[in-house]
């Protein structure tokens, strides 16, 4: 069974750096046909894609957030980590990680999401 | 960056009716890199359609996707009460940023 689970702080202060971890099971992060994306959703708003990473370490970032985001993976721990710097209250959202598979890149398995609030 | 625009914002229909959701891209998209997702309140999104027209595993055949280039459509042929949700279109691919549309809310009367 394929699962993904997000973890990280519930509350961060403005200007701090957020670090979120996606722990996967049921597939390998070194599988050439698969990768992991991060997506967020502010309360009552639409989904926003943030970043993804492939098995060959190729990465891509949201154009508007590129300067603040870093995505990395630790294959031995089956984890994908997303860091977002200089957090602001507008970054308050539920953050999801999801697996995608080549060649169509559909995100077929999602984590349950983790809610992050940015407040002093 | 490609922008996806969904229409209508909200669709209110009765059970058994047909729902047609549209998604327009600001530039031409390879249809193999286009998907639709369903999201119910309090839940993570679920992949419905990928490759513009391929149903994901376990998705009922009343859901169908079509389109290419800049115009894509999700059709729900006979609405069921459990189809009440927000539907998102999405563009993916290997070498560029991905994007979502702003969503269409489907309400069942």
C-alpha cells in the first residue's frame, strides 16, 4: 500500500523558516517512474502547486515562490523535505505532498495534509 | 507561466443531470500532461483524470475528460449526490512549473 504522510510544525512565526517532511511508504524515491510534489491550500482557497522532485534529483519550483523554496530528498529515509523561508501570515495553509508517476505525471496518491499557521 | 482558467465558478444541478466543466489554458498544453482532481470538504484531492482523458484507478465511468491544446473539459454524465465537490484542472510535465486552475464547485440540488 502506497502512503505519504506530512509532518512539521503547526505554528510558525513571521520571518521564520518552515521545514516540512513527507515520509513515503510502499514505493521507493529512487524509482525512475515516480516523484513527489508539494501543494498547498490556504483556508477556503484553491490548490497551489509549490515544487516537485524526480528520482534523478531534477527539481522544479513555483515561479512566484522560487526564491523561498527548497525541495530535497533522502532516499534512505524515504523522505522528501520542503523548506520555505521568510514565512508570512499569507502562507497559512494546509500543505500536502503527493506522488506522481511518469509519463503522465498524475498525482495519484496524496498525503492527508498538514495545517500550518503563521502568526506571532 | 501558463494560466489555467476554469468555468463556471459554481455549477448547481440535480441528481441524474449532466455536468460540463471547462478549463482553458493561456498557452497550448500537451494533452498528456493535463489532469483533473476532485476535492471534497476536509479531504485531500483525488486524481480523476490524467492524460486529459484517462480515468484513474477506481474512478466511475460517468466521469470523462476530453480536449487538447488550450481547451479541456470534464464531463460527469449522470450526477450522483456524492459528486458534490470542487474540481480542479492541472497542468504538469517534466521541465516547467505546474499549475492548477482556480476550481469549479459542483453543488447537487
